[in-house]
């Protein structure tokens, strides 16, 4: 994911086992990261952050 500010709008979504994406929130990156961090580990493994240009797995984002 390109370097972005904490205020950029993102979509945080969970990709279920059935392949369906369930949006958890549309918000600033900082708010989406806080919500993602509050999820159980098994949910975090299937979370994705989407900007207008990129999609990255939440766990990959944390690893840098």
C-alpha cells in the first residue's frame, strides 16, 4: 500500500470463507485500524483495507 496519512478514507472489510466481503466500516485509516485491532485474531486474518488505489490485507499492513 502506498504511504498514506492516518486521515485518508478507507474501507475495512472482512472476507468470509464463502468469498463474500462484509464491510465493517468506511472511515479514516486511523479509525479503521482501531476497529480492526479490536477484532479477534481469527477475524483479523481475513481483514482488508481498501483505498481508492489499493487493497492490502490488514496483517500485511501491520507488518509494513
